[in-house]
């Protein structure tokens, strides 16, 4: 029977069979099962440390008499009679709750719940952190041994190979968790937790594993230069993310009514805390109950919360899978194509704006809902656009190939603009501009609506709509300048062009504001200087509209000169590549 099962696994997914054969050895399986049983024993015994003994206090929560004695104690404290308080405390220290007055049923129910919740948290950290480490480490070893290229050349599809990795590499981790599932189910049932909620938790756990494991595989494929440090970096990042979101979810100031909600729902804590309110022991009122998305009350019932959580993880996992397929067969390919970048940016805007617009306060307005999220929006989108500049900008050889093709196919019907929008080897400036437009359009709509409907808001009273629009244009132009500089550096013949491009953009983006701050050149005393930095918003309130317009025109001039130089470089690259090809023939 076991041989038939192995044969079926091999027929369905040869890569999975290869991974399982390398890991599910008798000694490894025994260690995994023993580790799981030991962990369960530790959790069970740890929860028994508060077992009511013969000296259980009369005021302890599981003593049926505790309300009477707590009432008496409160009355004495209100009377402020110190002698009676001392006598009463002495009485409590010498007398204990009778065993027949201990509510054993409630005690066991609560402690089974503690065991269930403890295992739930352990499952999350074990699967996501340890599984991420194993996947990245496996790819690093395959790369070092040179077997990864053989896998790439196999006739299996990318989906089959990647599925085999996802299911096979963390198989021992799965075994540790599966061995603990019976106790987890028993604890949940004994704690009177509905099986529908328990299996919903399992669905969230599976979806989280698919997302984090897919991201781990992608990180392992695109971060080869980290060498042996890859698995520690990837799993450490996951651990830090889980701990940060756990602290955010467990804090008393744990509101989820802003755009950070999107980042938080990538971790399972808030949704699981919605299912099991005692998970974090902060409050029985989960912040997810007030969650809204474009004013839709997602938090009103568990179905909408869980469905949205799973849908978000599913869509993001699908996007990562598409990137994995691109990078797996061709390690030199960019993570995403230009067309996919447009979808990615649009999706990010929908999610950011959806969680920013929530009527969680009474008498709140459309303006008041989003204004506190402006800084978060800027951080999100700045990081997103800079990442796309690094991903989409082609290197010298790719641009040469594209330019040679354009130079040879002069009579081609395909427009050069069509190439700049969709072709992967063409310069990325037009694609970056389109992505910036996708980012800016909803912001412009918000500015228009708030300027018309709320004439007394911060934009109209302190700044003015025209200056805001000019500052948006300033931000767009400075990012386009950075994108052009990065593309020009990538066209150089020097080695390690990527590091030079990233270093140069980092320096010109963040060093000037740091120097200005260090020198005490504030945005309110010298607003004109700040208008030419990466953060012109800091000086908009203190600048005249004419000054902002002149700064914008100056940046346009710089952008035009840089693009003229880029066009010249691309044309020369195409001509030289064509001549070299003809000379070789």
C-alpha cells in the first residue's frame, strides 16, 4: 500500500517525490514526532502550574465563594479601617477554598482554552518561520550544488516543480504540526470552541503558509548574492514581521482604522483574534469589528472578515506565483513585466485607499478620514515606485538588443510607444510614468473632492489647491529624474551597475534632506531649497505658488536634458550593436 502511494505521488509530482525521499527518513521522522510530543507535554504541564491545590485562595477566580469575600474586602477598603483590613487579610492567609467549592468545570474549560490558544500561536511561528528558513536554505543549497539548473531543464512545468518544493521541503515541519493537531482539536472541543471556527483557523494557517512560502521561494531565487546568509535573512524578516504585528494586535491602542490595516492582515493575528477573542487577552472587543473597506463594514461578521483575509492572501499568492514562473526558468528576467507592474500598482492603490476610507468616528468626513493617512500613503508609494525603478529598468545588454531591433526594423508597424509601454527590454521611463499616473489619479480625485466639498479644510486654508497640484507635479518630476538617472547608470559599461544605480539614487534621494536637517536649514525658513528635494511637501505651506511653479519648470528642464541624453545613448547603443553584428557576419 505504501509503495502504491509513493508511486502515485511520483506520477502526480516527481519533484515532490524527490523532496519527500530526501527528508522522510526513519530517524528524521522519529525526531519530528518526538519533538512534537515533547512540545505538547510542555504546553500541557505548563498550563497545569495553576492547578488548584489545598491552599487555593478564597478570592481566586475559580472559588465559588470569591465574590462574597471580594465584596467584604472592598467594603473594608472603603471604610479605611486598617485593623479590620489586617485581620481580614490574616483570615484569608489562614483559610482556603474548600475543594467542593472549586468550580472544576470552569477551570478545565479555561485551561483547555489556554492550551488550544498556546498551540495556535506555536503553529503560526513554527510553520511560517521554520518553513521559510527551510525553503530558502534548500534553494541556496541547490544553487551551490548546481542541481537547480538541472531542475530548470526538467520537462516538468514550473507549477509542478514549485508545488513539489512547497509541499516537500517543509514536510518535517508539517509532521510536527500534524502530530499536535489531535491535542489541538481535543483542547478546542473541551473549551467549547466551535469546530467551524477551528477549521477556519486551519484555513487561515494554510493560506498564510502558501503566501509566505511562495514569497520565500521568490526571495531565494532573486537574492543569490546573499549566499549563505539568505535563509537567516528571510526567516528573520518573517519572524520580525510576525512579532511586530503581534505587538500591534495585542497593544491596548490597537486600532486598525488606517492604511496599516492592509499590512496587518498579511499576518494572521487580528483575524485569529477575531475568531478567538481570548487569544491576545487584551479585550473581548476585537478591533477587527470596526474594520471597513471603502466604508463597507467588513468587521460586522466573521464570514466577511475571514473571506477578505483569505481573498487578500490568495490574490497576493497568485501574483507571487506569476513572478516565480518568470524567474524560475530565466534567472536573468525581471521579477515582473511592465504590464504586471500596472496591475500591481493599481491593486496596491485599491487596498491602501480602501483601508484609509473608514467611517470609524462619528461625524467624520471624507476629508477627515484620509488626511491622517497621507504620510502612510507617501511612504507606501515611494517605496513601491522606487522598487519598480529597480525591477523594471533594463541593463545595457537588454537595451542594446532592443535598440538594435528597433534600428533594423525601421519599417515595423509596431509603434515605439507601444514598445516603451509593454516591451521588457525597452527603457522603463514610460512604464514608470504610467505607474506614477496610477498612483496620482486617486490622490487628485481626493484633492478635487475635498477642495470643493470642504472649503475650510487644511488644504484650502493653509495651502491652496493650486499649490497642492503643483507639489504633486514636483514629486512626479523628481521621481522621473531619479528613474532617468538610474537608467543612464545601467547603460554604462562599468561592472556592478545595479549597485551604482541603487547607491546613486539612495544618495540623491535621502542625503540632501539629511544634510539640510543637520545644517539647520529648515523648510519654513528656506522653503525654496526644500522644493528641489525628494520631500517638497515639507515646504509647500511656506512657499508662494509662483516659486513652486518655477521649481517645477526647473525640474522639467533637467528631466528633458536627461531624457535627451538617454535617447542619444540608446540610439548609439543600437547603431553600434548593429554594426558589430554586421561586422561579425
